[in-house]
C-alpha cells in the first residue's frame, strides 16, 4: 500500500468507460438508472467506512463508481454462491443481470454527456492470457454494455505488464501510470476500469486571494496550507453535527460536496456513523436556495493506492475470492477466483478546478463572523464528487493532513 501526498489535500477520480468524442444531447436518466445509482451509493457508503476503519490515520481517496464498474463486469461471469455473494455486496440481489448491464450502459451514456464543460472519460478493458479460453458470451456482454475492449497477451512475457500499464496511463491522461507491477504465474485475466475527470469550478478561486493558513492535522500537529478563498452563492446546509457546502463545476451538473464535522468531533467516529438515510437527508437539504458562503479550501494533490481484497471480503464477497469460486460464466471449466482487486486514484484541487483519475483492476487467477456562514476547512474533512441529477458518487475522500 502506498500513499503519496504532494502538497495539499484530497479527492477525485474518474476512469474511462469508453471513448467519447463529445457530449451526447437529449439523454435522459430513467428510473432504472436511478435505481442502479442508489445501489451504487449504498455500496459507496459501505465500502468507504469499512476501508476507513482499517486506515483511521491516513488520507483516503476511492472511486466507488470505478470499483463497482470493474466488479460488475466480473459479475457477468459469476454463478451460484459466488454470484449471490457479489450481488449482495453490490446490492443487485433483486435485479436481473441483464437489468444491471442495461442500467450501467444507459447511466454511463448519460454521465458522459451530462455537462459539456466537464471532461469525463470512462474506459473498460479485458486482458486475457493467450493460453486461456474466455467464453465468447462473456466478452460479448462486456463489449455490448460496458464497451470493454478485449485483448489477448502472452502473460509470460514481461512486456505484457508494459502493455496493460500503457493502456491505463493513456486512459487516465497519464495521471495513473501503472496498475500492476508484475503478472503472477497463475493469473489468467484482468478486468480493468479507468476513469478520468477534469473540470473547472463554475466560480473559480482567485489565485491572488490564496494565502498561507495553518491546517490542524488529525495527529495533533500543524502544517501550512495554501488556502484558497472566495465568497459566492452556494448550496449550503448546517446542523449541530456538520457543515456542508456544494462547489459546482461547469454548468453545475457536477460538484464537489465538502463535509466538515462539528469542531471537536473525531472524523473517524463521524464516518462510522454515516448511513444511507443520513446521506440522503444531507443531500436533500442542499436542494434549498443558494446562500452567500465564505469558503476557504486548501489546495491539495495526492495519490492513493490500495488492494481491496480484505474490505470486500469483510463486506460479504468472500466466495468470489475463495479457491472454489464459481466463475464458469468466464470459462466453463471453472477453476477461477478473484485474486486481487487493485485500486489507484489521483486528485488535484486548485484555484481553477479539479483533475482526478481512478483505475480498478480485478485480477483473476486459476486455482493452483460575518452574517453569512463560513466554511473553513482547516481541519480534517470529507468530500465527495458526484453528478447531482443521478446522484452518482464518483469519489469519496477523507483529508486528515496535507503532507506525509
């Protein structure tokens, strides 16, 4: 596990589902896509606290959308108990596999075209060893619904690592340069989602107003932050336990939602208490009229890397990681299991906007004081990047400190 903090704080991720030459007009989101989005958010609000419980003293940045997309591709090959366990964790139990696939395709089309001022690229790929036979129906469904390109490589050739990582780097605009270091002898397939996001704030911060401020770290130390500043009208909500401000991008379809727990609150206790109901209530509370808000937000850049096996197993996906997993939908002979779910993210937040990227790879192995509110993020805080019409959460993050 590697975590690198460059100068400031946290957040954003988007991977590639498929190449898009420009925004599509007239795409509407239906109840089916909204249902899958709600289920994706349920997954996000389960995996983020579970991962945070294992890393209470570290910055975190994940892309729930990227993770669930890569796992949904893999889900098409699961059968029996393995399929049931994956469905339970991904909240697909009462949906047909076909409905899940159709919803992801339509949702992705919508998200890519939602705001022509926001760059969102989503790309999927399947990489199989040349000596491993993949069921044609499995590759076809991932091609048709996830626009996943399929490739065969000689996994015994070290050049295959370079080829896969080159694809990852290209799809994330070089923000994530690699996802694998080597290919284990028993590995026969990688299913990869890459996501890239870049957007300017609707109201940019004036660089001349950025000043040095203290940032009070979770470990009790203090460091100097480059604190951006502005007063503008934003959607804002506060109660006795938190403040929330929504900073929009582009035409305001996408936003960064900043959540600052009340002073004196342990941020890890706060995260552990987040529920789907609370999250929905908070987001609904942001739908009131805008109000003038003073915002101070640290400039930050960081990368995050994690293997998600343990947290996914803890959530109930253990059968997919077991040697007796049933992925006969990928190869009728079976003998496949998920050996690793690798996740990397990158985010840079500055006066102009946000650039973020995420990659998820599923490795398959064979068995062998003013009169307006002030939101001053000068202590640990949370953030989420989401598309507001669908409610899709692309990234969730926690900032404890700005540098290692």
